[in-house]
């Protein structure tokens, strides 16, 4: 198991990724600048240190935090940025479900889904960055429970649990015209079949949704 903390973020190089949506049969390329990404999904211990809260169903300091909504994740990013004297990435509007991303801010944020997929693939073109049972906790090997972060093999860029364990919130709207405020989830979780644990799979949920297989991972702009 890797013993690093989520504070030791990984430098992700610039690149280009082609996103695709199975529902609409649409694909679109995205050019990406370099950024930094946490090596693990955010842990329960780190979430509690910043918020004083432990919302997860299964308890354990090095388990991924889950049971957190997209809004919870956004608020966490700003709270941790404030604690560390960084410029908050998000401008929230009290009483209104609206948030703006200040792309010039150096604080913590959620990755875009293009950043997430680029980081997950780590230069590979296959559906997964390794043999699934070696890189991910999924329904076939998880014994239907979460596992501590860093327990499977990382990808070539040193990122763990990009597939399996918990789904991860991304910044993006899924399809505003059809699904309104629903946000993108990536990566697959501990209760998902093998098919869902692939770099290209997109899932969506309402930003207030909380469930025991959804967490998030921190990013920072350079």
C-alpha cells in the first residue's frame, strides 16, 4: 500500500483527450493544460480534518470519503483552500444553486471530466490502464465493500484508484439541455460490474445526491 498523503499531488502533463458519450454516440476532443491531481480519492480523515464531519457509511481514516454530494465537494475545496491561504476556486452564491469557477485561482478544485480521463489513461489508449483486478476494487473482487485508498496498482503517472472503489465527482455538467444541473461522475465503484470500470464511462447525478459509492478527488491548476 502506498503511504503518501493526498497533499502530495501528482503533476499531470498537458495533452489531448477525446471524450465520448455512449447515449448520444457523440465524441469531442479537448486540449488540456498541465495541472495537479491528488494521487488518491479524498480520505475520510482528510475530510474530517477540514470539515469536522464524517458522513461516510463505512468508517475508516484511509477509506475514501463517500456519502458526499457535488456541493459538499465544492464547499470542501473552498474550505481547504481557505485553511491553506490559497485563493478559492469557486464563487458560491448563498441561497441560489449557482457556482462560478475562477480559473485563475490557485486553490483546490474538482477536475474537469476531460482532465479526469486524461489522468486516468496516463498515456494509454485502452479502456483500462492495467488488468482490472490489479488496479481496481469492483464488484467482482471487493467483497461488496470499500477498501482503503492505494491498495491496488497505480497507473503510469502514480495515480491510484482511478477506476473502482468510489465514483468521483467532476466539475462538468453532464448535459444541461437534457439533464439540467446534473454533474458528471467518473471511474466506477466497489459495487459496479467490470463494464463500468473503464476510462471512458460517464455517469451523471444531481449535485445534491449522496450515496455510499461516490466520493471525489482534488485537483489544482498550475
